[in-house]
C-alpha cells in the first residue's frame, strides 16, 4: 500500500461524470447553460443560479428546481431543504455521490486500461482495479 | 501487479482510495488522476512503500574461456 486518500465532500469535480451519475439515479433530463435561474415549486424565481439544472417538472410534483453551480472546486449542489428531506426518500445527495464515485472508478479503470472486480458487502461497495 | 482499491460507503457516498503495489512517484500519477476527478482529498497518507525507489544493479558476467 503506498497511498491512502479520502474524499468526503459533496462537490462534483467533473461535469461529464456528474451528468452520467445523474442519469444513473434517474435524472437524465437536465438543462445546461451559464447562470441559469432556479425556480421554486410555485414558479417563484429563487436567488440562486446554476450551470446544470434539473427542472422541477422532471424532479417531482412538489419539488423545486435542483441546481449545480460551477465553482473553481467543481459543481456544488443547490437543493432546497424540502427536497433534501424528500427527494429519493431523503437520499438524493447520498445516492448521487455514490453514483458519481462509481463513475470515477470506471473512468480511472478506463484511463489505466485496467480490469475491475466489484464486491458489495452490506452498505460497502468495494471495487478493485488491476492494471 | 499494481492495484487501486476503491471503497464506497453507500450510506454516506464517501469514497476511499488505496493505491497498492505502486512504489514511488508513479503512485502520484494515479493520485493526480483521482484528484482531477474528485477534487482535493480530506485526508492523504503515504505509506512506507511510497518511499521505495527502484534500484538498478549492474550485472557483471564473467566468461570462462
């Protein structure tokens, strides 16, 4: 073992992998642009803007828009308190992070031309890439 | 054979990464790729293997005539 790294943040560095992760958890329809406005469930415009937006009609009946604002560190999610509690039974961000992590593993595997072995034990997903 | 072991906690989405069997700076290339996709890690620890350097020993063959 030569190096050990831990990534706990809810920031998504890579746009392409973020879009793939959103598709994996069932949100394939996104709007992309620069400083797009976000709207609440009643159609009210919210103060935040984002570069990637899931419009509320594709999220849920009572949901607000979900956005991802581009920052120097990556894409930061903008999710209302209501949607944090209700979207995917309150697991939206957790499931997105998990899906993004899996996309990262596949990207690393591709780049090193390796093979992957995936194992699931309870809540832990272990993927070994050999090359 | 070099290997990268990824551990994803699906309860939190947290990802941990172990780079195994990659001695020295070659390890940094993979770490750099991971950081490119994941951002800066909250924790980063190098182990003894990281500091190993490849040693090249000259081989001398003697011929008997």
